[in-house]
């Protein structure tokens, strides 16, 4: 901060003093006040004004000089508001308070971003461990294939492991896209029967291998993004297969409600302990079932919840421990409701 800039900043105050001096001089001359006394008054005025300007300039230069030094010495310069020097001026204190509040908001956002990056790294690490298993299995199958294993059995086992890899890759892809769903959606009239059937067909070998019987009765159509819904349904089915019991049965059906359509995916699997039902959609939550059934990332249902929320779909779980679980998706029945959730033109 230099003197020239300081005087420019005080320009209006200086003009006001000049005007006041001129008015006072004119008044004293009209009233016959002695000229020498008038000059002394003006000199005294100028001395006081000059002393005040000099003191104010030195104080401001010291304040901003200290602030500049603090800024240069800091690694995290966005924390400047925390180290601004004290000042008797109300204006400085108000600015410092506003900067601190602004910094606090930015720090909170940075922490959220850091937490998100940390969670993403942890997920990728878990994902890499998960995907190593089917890759290893494929390698073993290739070895067995060369040693004379039955061709049909060999290719079916290979297809199953390949499907596992595809599911893990899909999960990683959708997790990466989950923050920007709005850039990659198409709201269209969707046949739930066809959507569910395609997911079941995709997992046909897995269902056959685990002797799962599927009963499907989905006669309703809804307005939603079919691709994202397929992913949600696929994750729920994979969870049901993972936590199946003997003679597993999946019942997938729809129910009409006044303000929407319910898609119910019901199984007769292990069920969820009552104290864990409210937590199954939390990021990274595996629960007692996840621990009992081997490695689990705890990301599948979390992604289902996040994508459902961004699609305007309700999702909840109803379960009886030891008897089974029903995952329920609630779709808005009207395309106008869907359009209100997704403000892009419907196709």
C-alpha cells in the first residue's frame, strides 16, 4: 500500500475538508474576522488534518503489511481470515468476520471432497480385491480346460466368472457416475416386465447355478430411466442370490398405488436383523450377513439408494430375519411428476 493509493481512497474526505475551509473562510470574511486569525485557523486545520492522514496511512500500511507477510508465510492461504491482525476499526473487524465465515464454508466443502475421495479410494481398493477372485477363477478354469474338463461345463463356469467381472465393473462405473446422474439420463415410458426380464436373463447362469426360481408379474409401465433402473434391480437380485437359503425363490411383482407404482422384489433368503434394517443403505455397511457370507464392499445398496433418490424413486426394505426380505421401489405414476423431478424434456 503506497501513499498515492491511500490519498486516492481519501479523495472524498479531502474534498469535503476543502469545501468546509472555503465556507469557513467566506463566513469569517463576511463577519469581519481578522484576516491573520483566519489564516492561523486554516493552518491549524491543515496541521490537524495532515497529522490525522499521516497516522491513518501509517496504521493502514502496518495493517496490510502484516496481513501480506502472514499470507506469504502461509501454506494454506485460504485461512488468511484466521491470522488477520487485530484492528480497532469496525470495518476491518466486519471484513475479517465475513472472510472467516466464507473460509469456514470453503473448508467444510474441502473436507467433504476429501472424505469423498477417501471413500472412493477405499471402494476402488475393495473393488480390486473383489475382481481378483473371478479373474483367478478364470485362470484356473483355463488350466482345467487344457487338462480335459468337459467343454460345456467349462464354458458355463467361465461365463459365470465373466458375469461376475461384468457386475463388478458395472458397479464401479455407476459409482463413478453417481454424482452426475443428471448428465446421463433419459426419462421414457418403461415396461417393468421387460426391464426385470432382461436383468434375469443377464443373470440366467447365476440363477441356474444357485437353483433360484423366479416368479415375475410386472404389468405396469412407469416413466423413468431404464438403464439406471436395470442397475438398481440387478444389484438387488445379486444381493438376494448372495444371501439365499435352501430352495431360493424370488417373487418380483408390481402394485398400483394412487400416486405411484410399487415394484416389489421379494426373496425367502436369510433376512436382515431388525436392528440393521435402517442401516443397509449406508455407504460401506456390510452387517452381520456380509460378515457371515465373506467379503462384501457394502456399496451395492448404497448405490441403489443414491441412484433412486436422484431418479425420484423411493426405495425401502421390509424384512423378517430368517424368513426373507422385500425391497420396494416406488415410481411416480405420472410423466408430469417424473418431469418435475427431471427438468429435461421427456423423450
